[in-house]
C-alpha cells in the first residue's frame, strides 16, 4: 500500500504539479551560460559530477545546484527541492544530471535548454532503464528520458545498450565519463593512497583489496549479498598479514560512516572484488586484478540480466554460494602467482572505456557550453 501511494504521488507530481510549475515560469528567458547541476540521491554534489563542477566554477560559469537525497530528506523536503528546480528549469542553458531525475522529464522543455545525462557509471554491465523492471516499475506512466538531448558514455561499445535501455537512438555519445579524469591525476591518486593509509593504519605495508558490490532489488528496498564471506576474510590470519580489505557497498544500501567515496577507494586499491557492479569498468583504468564474486548468479541473471557474457569477464570468477569464503580467499592468493587476465582487461578497457582518457570534462564543457 505504501509503495502504491508513493507511486501515485510521483505520477501526480510528474503529470500535473511539475508541468504547472514549469508553465508559470516559462516566461523566463533562457540565460546563456546558466548551468544547472541536479541530483536526487546525494545531499551535496555527487562524486560523479564533482570534476565537472570544479571546472565550471574555475571558469566562472553561472552554476545553480539542486542536490537532495530523496531517501533521507523525506518526501516533503524532496518535493520542495524539486519545485525549486522546476522554477529554475525554464531559464537554464544546460542541465547536467548523473542519475534518474524525475523532474527533467515532467514537461515539454524549451528547445534552447539542453539536458545532458552524464550517468553515474561506466560501461554497460547489468540491465537497467526500460530493460529492468527493478529500475522502472511496470505500472509507471511516462518517459523518464524524453527530454535528454544526449547521454555521455565511457566507450563506443556502451552505445547500443544505453540506446536500448533509454530508448534514445542517436542520442548516446561516447564522449567519456567526467569523473574518470581524476584517475589520470597523479596528485589525486597519491592523496587517495595517503588518506587511506592514514584512515586505516593497519593497512600499512599491505595490499588494499576493495569489496564494492551492487545492491539487490530496487533502490527503495536495496539489500546486500556476500558480506558474510567478506567478513570472514577480514579475520583470516593467513590473508590479513599481506592484505587489507575495505568494504564499500552501493550507496543505495545506506551504509553510514564510510570516510571515502568509491572513486577514492578505486584510486587507492590494488585489487577489486565485485559482483555485478559497473565499478569494475573504472577499475580497468588501474589495470589491477579483479575478482567477480557472484553467489546468487543464477537468481540475479533471471531477475535482471546482463548486457555482457558473465563467463567472459576480465577477472577471476567465483560463482555460487558453496564454500564462498574459501574460494574467494584462493582467488586473492591466486594473483600472487599469476595474472592471466592482462590481455582481457586491455580488450575491455579499449572497447568500454576507450573515451576515458583524462580529458573528458574538457570535452564535455566544450561540447555543451563553448560551441
């Protein structure tokens, strides 16, 4: 019942309230150089737009920001933030978002206003958008992506999946993903490593293993799988003398107190353990070992599905629940002796991350603001 009420309120906002707010503010002329950054999943600028925000501020663009975490701030506070956005929307030159953001698609926007979806992940791994009922419920009425002018993706191989998931043929461009620029910044990389060592002094002299899984279900009822095995690894004396494991679940899990973003942990880690998260694409830029731990592979495949063949991924696979802890431990130690996935990582990096070269943010600003 609560879910249905929430969905009804969303429909009311999208089809009546938000369009009305846009309509009564439509008289506002589009302001050249007015850039709006908006996100409904973070209380401050999300990491995936931080580099773009920095460059815009550095070059004195007129930037207006609308950030709120709809799960934490409550429905009423989130509603007020969206109303504020809708009042500003008619005057915006460019609107940048990096996740689903309901208000941008709730009206027929002015042609002079460009909406650019930066997206928050690289590559194209698990199904999303209209390819996944967990992302867009069957009863949803409307088109989440209708006002997108373009979607920026990390490489040419991602284009077909995004076009299909968002029904946006011809509007998905392999410009690159802005926040990956930091992984080419030597100072940023060293700062992340130093901060991790400082925050986790027990990691000194050890290799950092990052566990970064995605969530199960939908964003409103997210759950985690595999944590028991990871917890056992953190107490394994044979392993912990040489390795230090850091846990960084998907933000939808709602874990509090994590001192680093996933991007910062990617920069400072020597190995990645994930399941179905697109974080592995970003980790390819580090050219470090990857372990795919998928205890619920069969169930997840049937529920959501993939754009990739899981058996062909560029890393060691640990599929199924039986003896999960022992097999993951063995996979970690395996990389001490050999790394047979170097060529596979290189192949995936070229195909799915080929546009992420350290100059993405510059291209985005030039493409959408400096024409």
